């Protein structure tokens, strides 16, 4: 009897052992193996050949009589900078790190009396004789990050993000008066706008990734951000849908019909979120361009952005047009969600721009926009269930053409 009781206790103890311990065991063994490999200095894997030294110049800060380069090791081997050449002449310099390890960063302060508006070619000569080139197309002093500077960046963000989106949301009364057919046209128009923004985000992110260190992922960061944002928003949307159906099954099933799916404040929130993430990347580009003096601030730029981003406000209000009386507070929050990230992006871009971070943010914006398109697309179907009926095709084409035409005015 006692033996049977002890056996039962043993079985209960085994059942209570957490299952994750079995999953942890291979990781512990792997850690021990790597630790032993490192402790023995990688036996049998001695280096053969010359180290490959690679550096990526992430940012150049110009102060009077000085060019400050922010660099990152983009290769597998440590890098030592031995000489700096500016326009074919050797110059004196100081650096924060004598030897830059893999993925490590350093600042190289080059003493050089640069002249505003002139172009400069810089070359960093490493210990192995490799050269890392960097061009400054038009030298201009980097602005100090003081209160006035951040105020100017906030003003630019308001001009190109918040105000145009708010103006576009004033189309809500007109959208409410449209009949069902033209409502589907407007939703297809919204999908066209978002599709253009998504493609634009992928292209801009890929271009920025090419200027940053490849060791941090390069263009893969854009696609990683896009996939991660799409999957995350899909999971959140599924969770919200299940939660609403548990609270009120009848209301949930009625609201999630094929024709109405994607409409309402939930879809408007996702649209505003996707646009906001895109505007964050847009603000990064504007801020960084301002910091290096390649952004011509003027009325033409502001007008161009106003035309380009006003249509984003229409994309936000289109899903809520059939949802009854709209709350002014909710609409204001949606507008801020879509436009205010341009302010944050301008701050980051002008003071601490990082091409890898910018590429990732553009990818996240593209992924969010793709998920929003999936949400809205079912509401575009006509009575026959067709997704690409004539009005929908016309709306898609109109949205793409409008964004392309207005985008020609805002090249940074």
C-alpha cells in the first residue's frame, strides 16, 4: 500500500515539473559549448589572410573648423583608422576609439577649415590600407540642438503633418452625404492612397538602408519591420474582435459581416496608425535633410506637403462615415495619431539621425499600411461580391494618381 502511495507521489511530482525546462535544456548545452569554444580561443580556426576592414559613415556633423564623423564598424574585424584625407590632402584628427570592434561606433573629429557651400570628399585610411569614402555635397554648419531648434522642427512637423491631415478630415460631412456606391469609391480611393504610401515607404526605407551599415541588416530591416508590423497588428485586431464577440456575441457577429468589416473607428484607428508611422519616417527624412543643409525651407515645400498629406485626412474619415455622429474628441485624436509623428520624426532626424533606425521605421509603416488595406478591402465589394468592380478600380487608380501627382511637389 505504501509503495503504491509513493509511486503515485512520484508521478505527481513528475507531472508538476514545468514543461519549459525540457525546452531550456538544449539552450543550456549550447551556451556551455559556445563558452568552452571561446575559452579555448577557437582551436583550429586561426586566421588566414589579411583582415577585412569596413566602416560605414552614419552621420557628419559640421562645426566651425571641424568635421565630426560618426562611424560604425560594418565588418567582422576590428578597424583602426590611421589617416584622414580631405580633398586629396592629409589632415589631423582625433577619434574616440583607437580600435573599433564589430558593430562598434566611434566619433572621428577632423580639424579642417571648411567653407560653407563647397563640396568635400573625405577618405578614411585604415591600418590595412583600405579606404572608406564619404562625400559632403554642400557644407553647412549643423544647427545646435537648443530650444529654438526643437521649436522650429515642431513647426515644420505641424506644417507637413498635423495641419494637412486635419484639413483633410474636414471632408467628413461630404463623405457622409455620399450614397453607397460612391462610398465604395471613396474607400477604394483610400486603399489607393494607402497602397502608394506603402510602396513609397518600402522604396525610401530600402534607399536609406543602403546608406547605413549592412551588418545591422541593411535592406532586410525594412522587410523585417514590415512583416513584424503586419503580424502584430493582425494579432491585435484578432484579439479585439474576439474580445468584443465575448462581451456581446450578437453585436459582434452583426458588426463583422463581409460588407461592413473594416468600417468604423477601429478601421479609422488603424488607418491613422499606418499613416502616422509613415509620417514618422517622413519626419525623419525632413529633419535629417535640414540638419545637413539640403532642405530648402520655403512656401513651395509647405504647399507641396499640404496638398500631399491633406488626402491622408480623407483616408481617415472615410471608414467612419456610416458610423453615426462622430465624436469630435475621437476625430481629433485620430488626426494627432496620423500627423503628430511627423514632429517626433523631425526632432529625431535633425538631432540623432540613424539610417538603420529610419529604414526600420519606414518598414514598420509599410507593414501597418498593408494590414489596414486588408481591413478595408472587403468593404469595397459591390452587391455581386466583386472587389475590382468599375468604381473600385477607378477609386484605386485615382488614389494612386493623386498621391503621385502631389508627391512630385515634396521631394526632399
